[in-house]
C-alpha cells in the first residue's frame, strides 16, 4: 500500500494532452494559447510540454472577483 508520504511527486513537465486533461482546458484552446503567446511551453521535437507551475500561474492570473 502506498501512502501519500511515499508517493512520487507529480511530473514537472506535462505533455499537451495530459495538461489539457489535468487542468480541464480543451486541447485546441491550449494550442491557441501557445500560438497567441499566452502560455510558455517547451518544444521537444514536435511535441509541446508545459510546466505545471506555468499553467497554475496562468489560471491564478485570470481569477475574477465579484462585487461585494
């Protein structure tokens, strides 16, 4: 049995499809964000990879607050 203390940390780099699935962002939207320059990425060959923290920062920067 694996406990949380012994679990491996999540991977630092996520492929585009995995990032899309984990963060609930459509794959095509993720690609559009890259092409607009909204989200940094790393290209290895033809594949795009994203750092988890970059996606988390992008999400945090777009949070809105309603009127009180």
